[in-house]
C-alpha cells in the first residue's frame, strides 16, 4: 500500500463481471484473469475506463487503497471508485 496520503495509480479498466480493476492498456477488451478459490476463471471482460470522469478518488481511504494492515473495503484496495454511469438494456 502507498504511504498515508499518497494516491495509488488510477486504473484504466474494470472487469464487467467481478469488478477487478486493471492497469495495462493491452489487456483492455481481453478476458479477466481473476480466478475464484476453486480455480474457476471469471467470465468477464476488461472494459475500458480511460475517461477522466470514469473514476473518483475513494473517500474512505483518500486514494491510498487502505493502510499497511488491510485493503480498503470500499474500493477493494484500488484507491479509486468506478463512477461511470451504467447503461441498462444493452
């Protein structure tokens, strides 16, 4: 975790199923790499989140992702929240 008051890097993608954030441009539109405890792969895709207004700094951890003991429960340790409006019916 970054030291207190230090922002983590802003993610650029998020899985369409599990919500895992990503930081690598070449993985956008590719399959999510997350696996559950049984080894089953997530069925989601890494959706692009490149717009500046797609993310907001997590207010709970001030963008640090948590403290040295644990990840922030609100942002899952990312330090950022996905705030892009969802489109229903697609």
